[in-house]
């Protein structure tokens, strides 16, 4: 059955409710319920039952989705073990022997993010690097900005992360529906240079740090940290109770670097071992092993091995109670329970959109009223709006990939370009949204005030998004990846140069002599 314009109602209503209530899960479920009601001949009671039995439960029961739910919860347990055993603090103590200036600290945090691109980077990176940032007087909101910019954008381009398999699974579903023979993992890799916002969000951090480009609210926060040693404002409401964390750290004053190295080595070693095993490296070779492996299983096994390794070492080295350690493993899992709920609702509304033929309707509408070269830009803007409204890039991926891939196929648009526009839109909206799970976790990892993090980060995100939008327009016109990259880079560099000139003219750069902290 064709629902036409009615297929727009579930996601649109979900967006409106999200804007009004700032409740991601509630708004997504109402969207699912509305769609189910329409499918059930406008009977809300039957629609509610349909939502649970035919949409939500199947979304949870799907083997791929179930694996993702297990992955994200175990990530929370691993992060908490790394923290309570003192591993993160031990790493910071070793690192600060060489990293002794504010600029070095910020570049070090940026570079360290690549070590965690296959995990849940925001929480782990924040836990590990916050002691370094604190010691060298980097404001909490600056740390949160770096975490946020290097978290989702980097993970969304990593084939061995929670994002990679999720995105690839959505792509694979659409390829199967359309009868296309493209390899979903190959398309994922091809998408990376078209992910303009994700790429330049990461590159933008380097410009901000190395050009001393602290502007607006960020400049004030950084000046306060440098001149007065105040890492956050007096009225800021930090996402972590530092008094409790200090008490936990006191009990681990003997923690050594092996409390960090053992879990991390086991994490990395297990991930790659399972990848090569499930991908049959002997027959498929190194690249083929990644394309054919079970990435989700690999990461799950890695988190389990890393957490168990940290627990065993803490028990042997510090005689820490096993009951206490396993309690903290459980506590870490519970802290991330909001993420699986968001995922389930995101998958569910994506299922409703697919059932109602939203992709087909929009494809026909856009095909009739918009030229093909505008499609990547429109996809980027719509994705950004949905992500900002719902606070979930995952939801954008689930909603927009089933729309973008058929649209691109029917209009002869590069599939990788269309997918890159979806990912970029989701990342930008997610980056700016105060109700985003990633934004919240960035504030948590940095122990910053959440609203202050959003305020100080927004100017940078808007500049990068504007440059990316122009880049997508250029890519749509030329269907060429290099043109989009070059145009985005030029626009971004010009915008940052003009902002830098404005800051210099006002005399508001942080003096270089204050950049070194002994």
C-alpha cells in the first residue's frame, strides 16, 4: 500500500515533539506509534500493539541489532574499569612528562583519539586525557569540544567501531532491496572522502588549537583557565561529581601504567584476532578479512577481554576486591543504558519509514521538483535538521540512508556521495544538539557543564557546516570527490583566516607566553 505524503508524518512529528520536549526517546516512540496507527487503519490501540509486536521487538530481536545493543553497553563497563582501577590516571601521569604545554596537550588529545577510533572514543578519550588537560590548564569546555569533534566524526569513518557496522548494515539492506551488487563495506570506505563535515570537524580542531583561534565564549573560558587556573565557571554544573571521583582515585594511588596498558593491549589484540578469525584471513587476505569479518563480535570480545584483564590485574597487583570490581563493571554498563534505548527507537522509526515507503515518495518528489545536483546538499541539510531535533545521528542514519540510497540510484547520483551527505548531516546535527547522546557523553567525559559545552562549540560547528554545505553543492555539480574536498577546504580556511584576523585586531588572542604551564 502507498501512503504518499502521510509517510512524512512519523518523522516530522517526531522532530517537532523533540524540539518542544527535548525528549529523544519519547519523540521517536510517538513517531513510531503514529506510523503504526496509520498502517493499522488509524486505530491507535491496534497501532500501539503493532508498534510493540511488529516494530520494536523485531528491531531488538534482529541479530545485527542485538549485537549492537550488547556492544554499546559493554563499552560503558570497559570505560568504568579503566577509570576505577586507576589506568586512565596512570596514563596521564606518564604522558605529562613529555606533554608540558597547553598546545601540546590539545594536540596530544587530538592525536590520541585515533587510538580509540575502534571503541566508544568520547568516554574513553575523556577518561584518559582529562587529568592531562587539567594539569596543563585547558578549560573543560575546550576539552569537551575536542572530544566531541574527534568522537563521532572519527568513529563514523572507522570500519572497526560501533558506527561502521551499523552504517554498513543499513547500506547493505538498501543494496539488497535495489538488487545492486556493490559491496557495502567498499561503499563505506568510498564514502569517507565525501563525509565533508566529519573530515573537516576533525581538521578544524587543528586550526583552532594551532592558530590559537579561541573566539567568543570559548575564548572567555580559555582565558579564565590560563589567567586564573579556573577550568570551569563558578556557576557551571559539572556532569561528573568530582568529589566522588576523587575518593575513588585516592584508593588507587598505587596505580601504574600497566593498569592502562594491559586492558588496552587486550582490547586491541582481541579485536584484531577475532576480525582475522571471522574474516578468514588465510583465504581472504588482510583487506578481505576486514570486509568479511564480524566486526560487532570482534569489538564485543575486545571490550570483554579488556575489562577482564583490567579486573584481574587490579586484583593481583592491588588486592582490590573482585566483588567491588565487578560491581563497577556493572555500574559502567548501567550508565550507558540510555544509548541502547535510543538505538531501538531509531531502528524502529527507520522500519516504519521503510514500511510506509517514505524513501520512494521523497525520491519521486525530489526527482520531479529538484535538479540532481542539489540532492546531496538537500540530504545534508535535512539530516542536520533531524539530528539536531532528535539528538541522534543514529536515527538520521536509520531514516535517511533508506531514502538517500534509492534516490541516488534512481537519479544516477554517486552512491558514496549520497551516503556521505547523510553521515555528514547526522554528525553536524548531532554535534550541535543539546539533547544529543554524544554531546552529553562529551560533556561527561570532560566533566564540563553541558550547556556551556554546547554554547562554546556551536560557533565552530556552524562555520564548518557552512563550508561543508558549499562543498556538497560543488560535489553535486561535478560528481567529483576532489572538487568537494578542495572547495570545502578553501571556504573553511578563508572563514578561519577572517575570524583569526578579527581576533587579532581585537587583541583577544591568548598570549603565547601563557601557553606554557610548568
